[in-house]
């Protein structure tokens, strides 16, 4: 499966640079948490202060399970708290909802 998410960063070039620097060397415990939850691949793209994250998962992945695993992982909680310094919620986000799942509206594959 493939999931796409979006979030905004605070519109500050220094904060954006810091955020990107952290992602050049993501903590190994965070990378481990991806593997444990069933994430096979993750990519994050940025334009201006908007981020898009694409994750590809195996059959064991479940969004609710991932959320629960993250709540129980002290490293993920520390990472999320740190990243909150840089991120801002998208409009219409629920309280505590950072990355918003995007709706797929088009797909093209050459046959």
C-alpha cells in the first residue's frame, strides 16, 4: 500500500533548514519504528513550507496500529516533540493531528 500525507512547516527559513538538517540524520530508533510498523519506504518532499510524505508499506501495516506503536515508543515521542518546533497544523486539523492523510484523486500507469 501507498499512503500520502501533508503538513506545513513554520514559514521561517532558519527553522526549515534545521528541519531538513535533522532529516539528513534521522535517529536510528525512528527508522527502527518504521520497520516495526510495516513501513518499507518513506519519502518526504518540500515546496516552500509545505511537506508531502509518501510511505509504502507491507501487508502488516495499519494506521491505527502505527499510531499506538508511536504512543508507546519514547523515542518517537521525543522526536515528535522536537519536530513540533518546526511544524504547524494544516487548516481543519483535529487537535494533535499533525500529518494529514491525503486523498488520491488521480493515478496514471503506463501499460
